[in-house]
C-alpha cells in the first residue's frame, strides 16, 4: 500500500466537516488526516494483505459476537482522535459502553473517540517507521492495546498503555489480554 501525503497549509487546514465532505465525495479513495492537517491518501491493499485483514476481522468478529462486549470495525472506518487526526486502523474495537456514549450523529460520521484496541497489518509496501509512528499516535490518544503485525519480518509489536513496546518474533497466537478478555488471535495464516 503506498501513501501520499499532501501539505494543505497553503490553502488552510481541513475542517472536520470539510474532511467529511471530501471523503463522501470520493468514496473510491481512502483518506486520513494528520493532527497537523496534512491529507493522507492511501491506495488499496493487494490480495495477500486483503486476505490477511479479512482473517483478522473474522476472528475478532466471531469473538465479539460471542462476547457482546463492544463494537468491531474494519479499515474503512475513520476515527477522529483527541489530537485532531482522522485515522483508519486496519482493525478496531471499542468497548460497548464507550461506543453507546456517543450520539447518533457522532456514530454516523467519523466517531470522535480513540478505540480501545487497534491493529495495523503491514503490507509489502508499507513503511515500518510510518506504521510505528501511527501506533504511538494511537497510544498517545488513549488506545489501550495495539498490535502492529509485520508478516515481512514475522514479528508483532505489542503496544500497551504505560509500557514499553514488546516485540515478539514468530508468535503463533496473540492474546487480547484484559482489553479483549478471552480473545486469542491465531497468526498461522498471517505470519
């Protein structure tokens, strides 16, 4: 997945409403917006990454339906983080009480909430440093647990609030810990 970042400062930063309208007017594109107002255009994923993302959604979705503890989202969902950035993690989950605290209008647009859990899956063309910076941004904005899954290096970086990043080489499973109680992700089809 290649990324193009546009500096919009010469014409002024995008407002929340302008960003929403831009996304609505270009449904074939995937946009994010940094906290500093740069527009990020992300290309679609390839088949291998798309399949890996699907497997992640499926596993989290099955667990979520069984537990009924929250809401799960795919990579098309954009969240307005507390720092002002609009981000679309590959897989996201929010505790039900936090989701229900949002108004109907907030849920319809780009929810102004930091998810409890995020996953970024590195594709062959993703820059690792860029993904690591996004993961740190998620944590700085209140995400409780994050996984950066890197099939190229066969490793996972686990991000937790108030702790150093843990790097695990060639894990076969990952635990949702206390954020996603009882959730275990099988990585055999991903790594």
